[in-house]
């Protein structure tokens, strides 16, 4: 029986000292250093989607 890999894993080449926990779900992510982000991939995508401009209402 195989299980699906977790979605919110940090890149395998990310050194352990740059890992931290997502500010929203506590999943491990590349949080510190160059390219770091306080959110995991899933929550970063959600935040970026919310920042997209919406069409003006008529």
C-alpha cells in the first residue's frame, strides 16, 4: 500500500538551518534565508490569489 506524499514539503535541497514552520498551518517550509517565506507553498498561493486585482464593479 502506498500513500501520497505530503503537499507542503520544503525543497529537498533546502538546508535544515533555513527550515521553519508555516505561520498558518505549522507545516515545515523554507522560511529563512534567501528565498524564504513565512508561508508554505499552499498558503503562499492562497495569499497571492487574494492579492490579485478584481475587476471593477459596474
